């Protein structure tokens, strides 16, 4: 038996770092069940509710989680027939936040807690308010457990991580850091040097390179790709990017995207499946499009110069129609590489 039945931990988790994890781990060790509530107003870029929900669900799947912003809270209120409530601002008095959390527990989660875990001076007062509210509803008193208030076990803060998530990535689980890694997409027709550029760019930036799976599968099947292979290619390409983001530094350089797979599906089979169309809308932090002005080299697997020009025009049309910002790289191989490096480094300016 653990000391407590139900525990509570509340935080912004913007982002969820190893200090937060230390708190949650301590709470799980001492509680049969744990409720985790996350909210912040305003939000912080890179730590939006969908990110926080995914981090907590991935790392703490056995907890009860409530990750909210005003829109999510309004939906909870509508479902339960409650007046629409809004989040208190981060600068609101401590007592406002205490009573807000007590309200969430009673009216949204319909739960009570035996203990609150914090790393802050306000923890004792927080537990006192919860105890008072819960006693009024014939619930239990809530104890308070302080965890690493002086940040000795894990000397980090959310503010420090937000200032430099890459420099402090050792304080982030790879599943969290992955969401701070920019995906850089390189597109281009046949024989424009995109695969070579992707490898060189990743090497110069000391990061990971997601090679083109479609080419690998084409070679394995000796060019006999089926329409069903198109979806497999797009899914595998995305899976590579996500896996590499766990070990990358700042960027994953992506040799093609599902948009390229969509191009070949239309060129080879005259149509695109709805799921492939959806995958082709995957967003990237930067899109580089290589111009068809490099010498065309026929390696036995490519079509011809006319197809390459069609590919370039197709990319231009699709990117413009989807309102995706992109940069065209042209000129010599060195000019393309230098232009790509400049464009990637500009992401951090």
C-alpha cells in the first residue's frame, strides 16, 4: 500500500522538463492514483496544449490528465452543462488559482485528492484551500508534500529551458525535445541534387538526415511500385523523421516529404488517396525547392528533362496553392548548399 490514495500535481509544464518529471515520479511513488492538471494563460510557443497533452500521455500514461486552455475548458463546461469558465491569468493572485483548481477537481474531474505535490512555497496554502473546499463537500483533507523546493535534485526551470531548449536539451526527455526540432524539407525534381544536398546540409549542421525511403523501396522492387506502395512510402518517411527527431540537434533534414509521394502517385497512377492527400499537408519549419537548372544526369532510373521541368512546376503550383512558404535554390552546387545553410540558420534569428 502506498501512503496516499489520490494525489495531485499542477503545473504549466511549458515545456515538461526533468524537474517536473522528478515531481511527478515522486508523486507516483507515493500515490495509488495521480491527477495531473496543466494550464497556462498566456500560452508559450512550442508548449501548446496538444504538445503538453502528448508529453504527459506518452510519459505518464497511467495518470488522469487534464490539459486545458480556454477553448478546451469551455468544451468541458458545455459537456457538463456548466456556465462557461475561463482560465485565470498567470499573474492572478495565488488564491485565485487555488480556488480555480478546486473548482476543476469538483466540477470537471468530479474528484477529490488526499495530497498535493509541489516544489513551491505556495504548496501549503494550496493544500489548505483544497482541504477547506473538499471538507465542505464531505471530502478528505489534502496533505502537502514538498519535492525539491531548492532545485537541488534537478537544477532547472521552465524559464531557463524556454530561453534555450537546445542548449538545455539534457533537461528534456527526447519525446519532449523532439517538438522543438525543426523539420527542414528539401524538394526538387529528378537530378536536382536534393539527396546530395540533404546529406551535406545535415553534415554541416551536425544533425540527422532522413533519407528518401521511396527511392530505397523503388530499388528494392526494381521499379515495380504499386499504388498501395504510395501510402507506405509516405508513412515510412514520416516515421523516419519522427524517429530521427529524438536524436537530432535543432533540425532534421528531410530528403523529400509526403508531398513528393503525392506527386509520384499522380504521375504514375493518375490519382491520390484521401489519406495520402492528408499526409501531404504535413507542415515543415522550412521548405527548400531546388531549381531544375543543374545538369541533368541520367542514371538509368530517371525519366527525362521534360519530366523534371513538369515536377518543378507541379511543386510551385502545390506550394502556392497550399500557401506554404518556400525558398528556391538555384545555381552551382556550392551556391545551393550555402543558400540552404543561410535559410536554415535564419530560422533562429
